[in-house]
């Protein structure tokens, strides 16, 4: 599972974080992101139809490497797997959730916001962690500060990033990739402006690690 998730993180510099409530829209959006060079896509379990959106994208856009995000309850692990997600992302990880993710069949990228949380997750076998919410938990300075004391762990900082701040995060030695929703402006998603989202996604895909 460790190698699988590291392989996914290596596919693109940015994991777009998608919150969408319509399966057709989710499919069109996932196609746009994949075609723009962002093949790893996280769909958050934050809408009542999120699982149906994951199912639709898994079926219609099989080239997307699909994550279920905002996984915060153990029962969502199986639901996400059944819907066709290939990995799991949490925004924070309670002890019970951390153990459930460690035992899950699917690989997971659980989140931490502190060194103690990172070490707890590392003890459970996770060495690629989401750092969330990155922007308000110390940002790139936090990542640089933990690189020496926590050398085995790599991070995917997410939360509050945009095209301007992402390069600084990607320059950190312990950052595998970054996550964010900045390439999917709410109004562009609502109006189905795939051209605008495609342009922003291509810019994100061109960022260098
Ligand atoms: C997440 O769940 O990872 C965040 O909602 C993404 O953060 P952003 O919207 O600030 O990019």
C-alpha cells in the first residue's frame, strides 16, 4: 500500500480536490482535469451524492486515479471502495480512524497537522501524509522545520494553497505533491466553464517539484 500511494503521488505535482454534487458534472470535471495533466483526482465525501459522483467517474473516466476525500468515519472506507475509489484521504485522523485506515484494503493518505500526529501515523505504517490545513497550520515553513526531525515522512500539503503559493510548497524537500481546489473556481464549476478550469489545471500540472 505504501508503494502504491507513493506511485500515485508521483503522477502529478497537484491533486485537485473536488467537491461536487452532480455525477454528470463530476464526470465532465474529471475528464477536464485528466486531459489537462492532473490524473489524480480527489472527490470529497462532503455532499449527499459524493459516492454516486465517485461511481460515475470510476466508470466513465477510468484513466483517473480517484481518491475519496474527507473520509472521517470507518464505515466510509468500505463505501468509498465499493464506489470505485482507488485510495482514501482524510482531513485529520482520530486514533480510531487511523487504525481503520491502516487495516483498510485500499491505500490511504491520512492527514496530520502536528509532529505528534505525523509520528503516530508513521508508527502505524504511513509515510505519505496529507498536511492539513497547510496554509493555517504553519505552511511551507512548518514542512521545512520538520524535514530534519521527521525525515522518513513525506507530505501532501493541502488547504489554502493556490497557484502562487504552490511552488514554495513543492520546493520543500519532504513534499511529494500538493493538493487544492484553486483550479476549480466555484463559479466556473457551477456554469460548466471547462475551458477556464482546463487552463488553470494545465498551469497546475506544469508546476515543478
Ligand atoms: C481539502 O479538503 O483538502 C480542502 O478542502 C482543499 O483545500 P482548499 O479548498 O483550500 O484548496
